[in-house]
RNA sequence: UCCUCCUUAGCUCAGUUGGUUAGAGCACCUGACUGUUAAUCAGGGGGUCCUAGGUUCAAGUCCUAGAGGGGGAGCCA
C-alpha cells in the first residue's frame, strides 16, 4: 500500500514500465548541465541509488531551476525512459517540477563531495541524507526486522520489559535517576537525606540497564522470550564502542543450559549476518567500497565458520603460552583485557570465539555455578574488531544457591523478592544472553565508531538533536 | 576518568628553523559549453589561524591554562 500519486525511486529504477508517466519526490543530490539541459540526481532514501531527472531547461521557469540545488526537495512528474547516458539504465524526462523546499547552496552544510564522519556527527540532523547514513539506517531497519523475524519464526515471544526500574540490583552499571522531585529543593527525611517516599513512584527509580531479570520472569512462563529495547548506562565511557543510550536484544529461554545458549547465540548471529547479505547487498557493497574493503569477506567468513568454544581456563593457558608480551599479564582470576580478547579472536583462531566457565568472582550474582565451586556458566561471544558482542549465562535456578550468592556479595535482597520468588515457585533451568544492537551494527556495517550506527547518539556531554 | 594526538576558508587539508600581504583542492558566485555522471573550462568573492594569557624585535608556528574533537585504556553490550 502506498500513495498512488508518488513512485518511490527504488520502484522507479526497477519498474520496467517505460514510457509511463510517474511522479517521484525527494531531495536533490547534484545538478549538472548547461543552458539547454539539466541533470538532477534525486534521492528519496528508498535506495542508495539516485534517479536521474532530465530537464529541458528552456521549458522551465528560470527561477525554478535556479533553486533546484543540492539539498532542495522537489517533486518531479515525467516520463520514465531508457537513459541516453551511460551511468544509469533509466531516467525521467521531466514534464513538471514542483519545489517543496529550497536549500540555500551557500549555507547548506552537505555537499555533493564526501564529508568526514566527525563532521557529519556535528550535523546529525542532516546526515541521514547522505549515502553513508542512508545505507546504515536502512541496514539498521533490516536488522531490527530480522531480529523480530528470527525470534518469531523460532517460537519466541517479544516481552516488553520496563524502561523505568525500581531495582538497583541488576549490577550492570551506573544508572540514570528518574525523578519528578524539585532538584533545587527536594523533600528531606528527618536525618537530612532526600525523601524518595515523596517522589513519583514513592521510591528511588532509574532507567533500566538490562531487561534480563524481567526477561527471566517471562521465560519462566512463556518458555522462550526476548526483549529488544533501549538500555541506559550512565558510565563515563568515552570510546568508539560505548553509548549512554543503546538498544539491546535479550533472549531468555527456559530449559536451556549453557550449551543450548551458545548454540542459539551462534545461530542467531549468523542468521542476522546472512539476512543483511541477502537483503541489503547494495548498501553493504557501498560500505565495503567506501569504508572497509574487507567487510563483505569478513561477513562471509563468519557465517561460514564454526565459532570456537573454549573455557576461560583454556583461554588463559593459550595466552600465557603464546609468547606474546601483553601490557597486562594474564593471570587466572583476572578478567580478560581487550588485548587478550583481540589476540584470541584475530590472531590465534581468526574466527569468533565463545568463552565459558569464567571465575565467579568476576561475573554477576545470577550466573549458575559449576560444580567446581569457583567458575560459573557464563559465556562471552567475541567478534573480530568488536570484542565482546554478546554476554550471557545459564542462570542459577536453585533458590538456596542463589540466596547464598546474594548474601556473599552483600546485595540488598529485599529488592529482589520477586526475582527470588521465581526460584521459590516452579523454578526451572534456564539461560539467556544480551546482544548489544549497536555493536552488532558496527560489525554488520564495518563502521568503526558506534556513534555512526545509531541515528542520534547519546554519549557523555552529548545529547544534541 | 586516565594516556595520547588534533583544532588554519563552508568542507578536506598544506603552511619549512619563529620572519613581507596565510595557501591549495572541492564548495559558493559570475560566465562558457546541446547528454552530464563527485561533469568540464575561465574568472571572482571568501580567514577571530579554537579561546585566554605568556615568551619574543617578530607567533598560524614556541610555552601555560581552558574548550571541542579523534584514537587507545578502564567500565561494559
């Protein structure tokens, strides 16, 4: 279903209905020509490609064509014909042109020539009109769709976990406070602290850092669920891999153990890459040619390889005996550093690696402990270029074991009463993981900065647009 | 937050050891050209050299502080 009066550029380029009169609408990328003929490259975002509009200059008001400049928005009605030029197969011979919105070429920031990604970040309101961001945003959409399709086709239900959370026990990072209290003059308790009893929810609330705990509630009722929503971390992280607001996919499955969990993660990641290759080939080819010459070969290599599965202990052994001088020496019990992960993925195995069996001391309280009493059934999926793209685990389903761990770590148990209830009543083995959507987008697009794979990035000191 | 690099025209960048009036390509404006392909050709306009101090006869260039940005690290997805 679409409005009949307008043909999208994507359709027009493949329609094959030559000699037919159509109307296209979009934004001018370039205009070339001379006194007699003008060539207008028009793009409406439906595809990377422009459609060439050919205008017989004397047939149009001079003032109109003068305003058809890079960035202007126009509507063109004309005949779709085979192109006499060599750069495209069809073009539109314009009969009428309507100017929706001019763009003063002296001040319009986008030029037909390329811009640096850093500059485009400063004009995030206009960068969707570039080839690069058009391609990225179409890919982002396709990946979102593929995520829902994959889970739907595999019997998962989409669970909406809360954005505002009253739980501070997720332990995944610093949180953004949500409050309606007057910050200049907040209500106080008798001992001078801020009285959150008078806040909107009657308690301290924050933006979610993970939907996992609620996801587990869903899995222990619907069997297989997933969340896909915004996630917020108030960490002061200034890197090309971190955002304060990002999107995360978190499947949670009843009756899965850690191995089922790894199988799902691997299958899921390969499905998404495959979907992009099948449905977004043109955009991927563009990104491959413009930014990352190895993008397509890397994507193909990942879908055609079996992910390596090793334990944390094996990883430490490999790193220790590698003979490589790391800045941070490897030591059992310490978390793996970026340089260690990169060595394993990019040098040693040259393919994605899943590491399991981490020491419990460096992982979250809800992870299922192994019989050795020292390691947990955690899993991190490490990708070339990205590092950790997925983090997950089998969850501790035993009430006593979970309570003991909460006690050991000094986590306020009152806030988790509902979570513990899932273990108290009809508990079941289950597992799940979190996939950072923008990290996935980094891998899919070959971009190197996470701020370029989300339309409106939020990072420390930046909430413009 | 730490380390490091960068900031010169609308954009991308050059600018030598500190030395006359700060340059180029693209963009923009004017003109030429009857089918262009990031069109081409000719001409023109365009500068708070990030900001504030300092050193010096002299600072785009050296020093100090600050702001903004990139990369690396940590935290993590």
